[in-house]
């Protein structure tokens, strides 16, 4: 489940892209390593949340969408905690 049907190299690349998109959308300044981490962890988080509702995202596009959603959630939670 961890990489939603994509390999680890692809997970790093797609996670980085998802994290970067979330960084642009949320107007945060996290850096490339944090973007990758946010994207990968975000994808796992979003897939877990979506699976509760019976929604399953697969493949590269699904991983990218889940990573973006999850990374935005993580950035938002991080901001809420820091306040």
C-alpha cells in the first residue's frame, strides 16, 4: 500500500512533484527534500483517508492527486500546530 502501485523511485519523483504543487498551492516554503517527504507521506495519508470512503486512487496520476491532497493537509496541520 505504501507506494500505491508505483515503484520507490517513481514514488520519490511523484512525491516531490506533489509536494512542490502543494508548496505552490499552500504558499509555503518547504524546500525539495521536505516536498518529497510531504508528497510521499501525504499520498499514504490521503489514500488511507479516501479508502475509508471507498475511494481508491491507483497509478501515477492517482498517486500524484493523493500526494497533493495529503501534502496540503499536512502543511495545513503543521501551520495549525505552530500557531
